[in-house]
C-alpha cells in the first residue's frame, strides 16, 4: 500500500468543520483535493495530517490556529475614506471586495464596518483565529 510522504502528490477527500460543527468546506460531490506534500500548497496542519497516511485511510485532524490560517491581525484592518470607493459601488458589512496592490496582485478583503465617512476593510482570511477540524481520506498517491 502507498504511504504519503514528502514530495508525493496526494489526492484527498475532506470535510472541514469549525468548533461549533459548522462545515466550512468539503470536497463532497467534487474531485478530491490534489497537492504535493512539502510544497506549501495547503495550510501547514492539513499537509502534516496527510503525511504518513495510507491510501484508503481516513482520519480526523484538529488544527490549532497556528497550523491553520493563523491569528487575526489588527494590522490587516484598513480604514478607507468613503470617497475613495467608486461612487456606484454599493457595499454593506460583509461585502467581499478586492484591493489591487501596486504590483497588480489582488488582495481579497471584506467590509468589516462602515459609517458615512469611512469603510473598514478586513484583509484577514475569514477563518483566521479559529481552530479547524478536518476529516480527511487519502484516495491516491502519485501523479496528478
């Protein structure tokens, strides 16, 4: 039986849950997630959980905040004067937007709060600051 190790490309079916049991993502009904162990393509704890698994094996992995999307960071909150937003852009708390960095890279943000004068944008990952639990099943090791 194949065992997943550093450098292997693996295929995994998964379900990710928050502490309250809410499912935030799943591969159910889709192709399995494919990534190469050691390449940093997925969050660190997910990658470590896959390493050492055998094809067909299923396990549950609880990831602390540091092994998932990290702590929420105040420096990723940005206050923007409302006049800097396009006039025709309708936003409300929770609206997802993208900021364009000088190098052209798009950064996803969410409207965290707003008033008549400014809008506060949150560039933290939506799952930052939360431990995550994954049920993972290794379905393949080898070429993509």
